[in-house]
C-alpha cells in the first residue's frame, strides 16, 4: 500500500504541539498529528493511499496542502512517496 509523507510547513500552534519541519510517514496507522489537523488531511491521505490522483486545478497531482481549522495556524503538506 502507498505511503504518504506529511510535513509541517508552517506552525503557530497554540499548544506548541507542531513545529515547522516535523515529518510523519503514514503507513497503516494514524500519525501523531492533532485530531483537528488530521481531520482536514485524512480525506486526501485516504484517496492517495488508495490510488487516486488529486485534481489541482488545471493539473493532476499526488500532493496536497491543508491548514489547521483554528485560523490556519498550522500548515501541512502531504505527498505520495511510495507504493508497495
């Protein structure tokens, strides 16, 4: 199954939970990401892990960017990095 790399690109997290540059690999289990941010990213992660290609306007891609629902305090990029 595909693996997804999640990278925190910007962080102004109220709780200090995420720092810019933090990286996580999603294989089978949920990574240690706060629930609100994971809730935003999960649909993209699920789609990429199951072979989808995302619609990015005029192009198709295998990466995405999401922002924390708390005013966009944390930004995260996800990208497909491999398939088994």
